[in-house]
């Protein structure tokens, strides 16, 4: 009984933290190096929920699944503080936000090489899984990285409404 109350309190605190930090970042996180680029502010809901589920499982005796979920939630939380999606007139790009510094380019993509920048006219398809009302992963397929196409999956660790609004506005694929 005590463990379930502790899990519920932990879940409530983590979700509250995620909402507060998301609001703060949404209010202040629009500085960038390209004045014409829109920076999508971070959103800590996904890492917060995954961490809360992990904590709930770990404290209720299911450490086998709880601790790995806590680790995934912590990793996503750290990435949420660093990774920024930017949209300019030509492309979506992933940049790094280091503490106290302006946005900077990421190193080349370790899987396929090249910049983490994709022009809108090279996008073939995009989806949000499991749905736009419950966004966890952004999927898109593009033909810029490789002629035969390249699949990308990104966790939704940014403001989902702004992200999806920009994709719908800029990517010439009609859904």
C-alpha cells in the first residue's frame, strides 16, 4: 500500500515538473543563431512520463522493467535539454543547445553521414506514432541522405503542437 502511494506521488511530482519546465522553456527558448529560423522549444512530458512509469514499476517490486525505463527517461530528459529542432525557409535541422551558448551544428550523422538537415521538398512521408493526440515518435522518410531514401525516427521531446504545425505548414505532403 505504501509503495503504491509513493509511486502515485512520484508520478504526480514528475508530471508537474515536466509541465513547469515545458512552460518555462516555451517562454524563453526562442534564441538561435539564424534569425530566420524557428527553434522548437523542448517539452519534458515524454521523459517525465517514462521516468514516472519506471519509478512506479521499480518501487512496486518490478525492478526488471522499472530501472531500464528510468534510464531511458533520464537519457531522454538529458537529450531534451540539448537537442533543438529548427525550421528555416528551406529545411528542418537538428542543432545542439549547450548551456549558456547559442545553438550550434551537430557533428555529422553517425549512422548515414552528413548534416542533420533535410530540405522539405525531399520529404516523401511523415507520421506521428502512435497518433498526433498521443505523440511519442516522429517518423519521416526522405530522399536527400540517400537516393533510395532514408528513414528517421525521433522521440517527441519538443513542443509537439509547434513541431507538427511547422511540418504541416512547410512540408509539401498533404495528410
